[in-house]
């Protein structure tokens, strides 16, 4: 994903009524690939190397387990700026 495409994305957790749900200047993002959050950007500003290597379990209502479920994403080995979906949990 080039910088221009990144700046057009929608940030995970942005309010649906937000008139500007895109990324903010000076922030660091990872693109979520596959699964229920495909195409969203995750703000990882301030995350340490260990946290970035671990990935994230993100609350979502649109995954396999519905409300209260989580979508798990981890860094893609060949491109750690993209995090691939690895499954859902309840």
C-alpha cells in the first residue's frame, strides 16, 4: 500500500458518524487484510516492538462470534505493514 492509498483508508474504531474517519498526521498504522476487518487501518502509534510482533485481538461485532467476539490479526512476514487475519475468537 502506498502512502496515498493509506491516507484514504478508514481507521479501525472510528465512529461511523465521524466525518473524517481516515488516518491522522503523525500516526502509525497497519493495514488489516482479510477477515471481518479487511481494509481497515489499525493505529499502532506508540506500540513497542514486542506488541507489533504479537499482532492484535480486536473486538468486533461482525466476526464469527458476533457481539463480544474478537478478530485476530498478525504481521505478514514479507510485509509487516500489513497484518493478516488469523481467525476469530469468542
